[in-house]
């Protein structure tokens, strides 16, 4: 179903009938940051128009009082959708995957059981995977980017933990094309941003070595046009998406 732009909003129509009016979503964050990338990718997959309002992380803009009125933990992103506001990237992704369930891929599954599997792997990503991946990115990439020494031992220790976690993923992906089944969902999408930093920016691509199914999954999900669009935001500094 096409999104038809007007001067201030997006009209979604079915034939000649007005089905819904949706204000353009505003995403407050920075395109290079992991958590905003989750939200941007979800919106692109669903064909939702949005504007990225740049928040300068290097100058700690996210810790300023006016920002923390909207996101009390001083983190990115948060979104404004008409009069509705929401923070936490995974909550935001769930919200839009549910709000626009009939548009684009079925990112939360098609049945109660499928959704349960999606939620299971999203919890795994948040509780087991992301903390370890973040440790690698922090010690091997963010610290050097800030002019500080790379902490090799901590990064290597985290990489060993991640390799063990990815053995579990390899077993799962030997049984299904994607983590939660045979369709791409938020279970896969939420993993992409941090993993990209691990394999492309931290010299840790070896964590996928010897894992045939994991590597095929990774190549598949990062080849999606939606993810390539996210990378365009990072590389070009674009701040609007209009499907």
C-alpha cells in the first residue's frame, strides 16, 4: 500500500477511501549509533516515513536537561509520533512492527506462537548477546575512536564469550533460516547494528568462523535493502526517509 505525501502528513489510502492519517515520525538520535539503527531499520522495513533529528553524542547532547525531559536516562533514541512519545529502541521497534503489522514483512510473526519465538530471541539478544557485543565494541572501537587505548584483553575476553553464544545461534540456524523461523523478524533485525560493529570495526570477524549457518544468516540479513538504506543514512548524513 503506497504512502502518499501531503504538506504536513502522510495519507494512507485504500482505493479512493481514506484509511488512516499518520504524522511523519521523528526519531531523535544519531545514525551511526546502534540503538537508533534498530529503529531506523524497522521503520524502513515497514515503509514508514520518518525524519531523523540529529543528537550529537560526542558533545553529550543526550545528557542535556531538555533531552532528558524526553528520555530520562539520557540515551538515544526516542521517537515522537504525533502526540505519542516513546523511548528504548526495542520497545519502539515492537511498537511500529505492531502498529503497521499489515505493511511490509511480518516482523513480529503471524501467530501467537511465532510471536513468542520472536520475543524469545529478542530477549536473548537484549540479555545475553548485546552486553557481550557491546563490551567488544566499547573496548575495541569506541575507546580508540575517543583517543584512548584499545583494551585488547577485555575485547578478546568478550569475543571468546561471544563465540560461545554464537555456537547456540549456529545450532538454531541449522534448523531454520532465521532465528525465530523461516521469515525475517525483529529477532534478526535487533542483532544487526551491534554485530556489524563487531565484525567490521573491531577486527573480530573471526567470531563467525566455522559457523556455516550463522554466516549464511548474517550475509542474508545484511543484504536486505532495508539495512542498506540504514547504511545510507550513516554514510551520507541523510535525515529523511520517504518511501
